[in-house]
């Protein structure tokens, strides 16, 4: 029905340790694979709040689970997690919060969304098509330096400046409007090929992350989740990009440690004490899951638990 296989499903559900009467948040609903797993473990008094910035995902959620009184979904970016929970009347602390980052299969497979370099479509790339400039609009006005910086930093692309020069040169003739057009210009400007990877992969990823402010959204969302977790509540994050995973790892480690300013002192003020405990090691998909769903190959699950005050 939904054309999207949830990544690390059993591992996520085990890490969340879903309790029948608990209250949970799926901060990235997508097409509801993880939400379905959570609802299957919740009892009649349990509650699941879902968020998604993609209006198509929200519509899918209402169609799939709208009749379930335990479920509510909001059209919102997870950077506003704390605010949205308040708006929905969720006063209690949460027993678990999930972030499944990146782009869902329905988004990638819909050429009209402009996320994929393998399917020609409008050069959009916005998670919420009604909000902010599209990729085409950003590329039309960004400077060469900005484009190169985004592709180098967010795409970790070593030919970033060469690609940026090619983009700026071509846009002076006519603006970019289609994904295939941009992918062809990038491919022509990259002198070498990574085995099994399209030469536009890193650049498209970087531009998408810039258009959607993904790292900034993640920082805000993680902080909101930390504030909202109940004692012993679990924070689970599935990332697909090294920059995202690094940000999550540092966030969890920072809040699992005493503030360095107070380390070693006999009396540590409450505000400087750890608020999280890192749970276990990073979890990666099994070979069997990657065989079933190749898009899972770069996934990493990290888990932290809220410490009692």
C-alpha cells in the first residue's frame, strides 16, 4: 500500500521498549511503517503522536490511522516538536521519540518531488512544497562560493568547486528547471566516477539538505526531544548521512556527560549534570535487510535514555 519499507524496524521497536500504556512520538511519520509497529505494541490507553513536514505523508497518516483514537498526526517540522506537542494538548512527558532521517522511498520515487537524479522532474526537493524556495530557486540566486561550500560541506564532494563553476556557467545561459538537466551538468563536470554511485549523488544530497535546512532542523528537534522525554524515556535516531550521524552522536555524548566547566568539582549544579545515558552501540542493518532494501545500507541507529532528575 505505502511502497516504503521502514528501516531497522525491529531494532527501533526494541530500542524504544514500547509499553502498552505509554505515550510516544514518531517525529518523521513518512508512510507509517514505524508508527504501525508502535501501534501494534500499544494498548488501549497508549498514545502515539506523529509529525511530518510533508503534506502527502500527513494525508497518508490520516488515511491509514485516522480512525484509531490512540493516534494523532500533525503537519509540522520536527524542529517544532515541543511546540506541536503542546498545541495537540500533550502535557505529559513522552516514553519514546523516534527520528528516521533522510528522504522516504515515496518521495524519491515520485519524479514530481524533484529529489531523484534518476527520474526527471521539476527541480524542487522541498519536504514541504508549500514552504521556502525550491532547489531551482536557490540555484538561480546562490553565489558560486555558496554553491561550492554547500556541495563540499553537506555533500562531502571533492569536486565541489568544479561542479559549482559548471552550474553557474550553465545558469547564465538558462535557469535550471529539471532534475535531469542538473544531473547531466554535474555528471559532465566530474572527472572520475565512484563505483556504483551516480556522479550527481553527493551534490543532490547536499542541495536537498540545504533547501530543507536539515542539519539545523535536526539540532532543534533533538533538543526538543530531550526536553520532552520522561525519565527512562528513549530517544532513537536513524540517520543515513555521516554529517547527521556525527551530529546525533555528539548531541548524545554531550548530554550524557557533565558540563566540562564543572567536571571534577565536588558539587555539580543540577543544570550541569548529565541528562541522557547512551544506550548500547550504534546499530546497523543486517545483510538480509540490505538485500531486501538496498536503501537501508547506510542506516545507523543510535539510542539514548533520559536520566531521572
